């Protein structure tokens, strides 16, 4: 299997979607319209979550692990509310430069809290910053979507690796990679992974997670690819344009 951070362009295994191609059959307008109708109800649910987490945190001693987890829930929930308001307002402001390495460090901490304790999270990022133009929470949401999907697909103990590196292929890019040690993805499922509402989880799945990751990547001038072979885990790679930083392949 391709190692974590290995470019899909260098892999002999089949990748989806193919490099440089976009599925024109995806009706993104219809998808976005459907998502927008759920924002109001979701916002109310997040407010309830913040309230309960705040009350629980007030009962815990300062500095305790439980208190820190409650504070983290409140912080992430408030960031989710900010994201909802951004989606409703459709802002046109310039995205800031953000160090992917720092964002992935935060994502790894969050992932360790929200996924099953039998699954280990490994982080591998370079010492030097890798800048992309994006809102940090949007990057983190995309990565956590991939991590949660990977954890759910393993159905037991395993490893999820998160990494970042810079490459040069038709331009300079940062690759954010999420790799799992699970059973892999069947070849007949691969072409449908990024299709809105496609899910293999039955009633428990929404079929929106990977679509959202794809929308994030493409709206930032990048793309996403997956390399997988049944029985050998899966590797998801988000390609984002590298910004204003020294380049080292």
C-alpha cells in the first residue's frame, strides 16, 4: 500500500477521481441548496450542545481532564456555529494564510478525543510551516471528516495516520494525507465515494462527509484523491496550492 504522504501520481494502484478530472455529473447546486435548508436546525442543535457542555464543565475542577474536554467541546461547537454563519452569508472576504502543520496538530488532538480509544492517531508533519490560503477551521473540518470515516471503517483497533508534505506536480502543492490500517475500499465503491448522499453506512450515514471534503478542496483550487486496495486500508490525499513559503520536495 502507498505510504502516508506518498503522491497518488506515483502509485500503481487505481485512484479516484483520476488526476485533473472532475465529475461533471455531480449536481452541486442541488446539493448546496439541500444543505442550506438544514443549517437552521443544525445551528439550534449546536446551541443546545454548547449549553450542556458548559454546564458539565462548570461542575469539574479547573485543570482536570474532564474540564479540558468540556472546554474543547464548547470551543469546537462555537467554531461550527461560525462556519454555519459563513455558509449562510456566503462571505467573499480573502482567506487568510494558514500553516497546515499547526492545523493538523490541532486536528490530531481533536481526533484523539472523538474516535474510538482502540484506534491510535499518528501525526507526521515537517518542522517548517506549509502555508495554504484557507480558514483554519475549514481545513480541520475536512481532515476530521476523513479521520472519522477511517475510524468507522476499521471496526476495531487500528491506526489512522495524518501527515502533510509539499510536492511539485503541475504546480506547487501541499498534500494533506489521511491513511488507515483498515480493510480497504471495494473497487466498485471507489467511483461513488464523493457523490452526494452516497453512503455504505445505511441509516447511520448521511453521504455528505466526503462530498464536503471534495467541495472544500475544489473551492480552494485543489482536489482530493483516494488510493485503496481491498484488505490493505485506504489513503486519502487532499491537494491544496502551496502559498508563500520556501519549497522543498
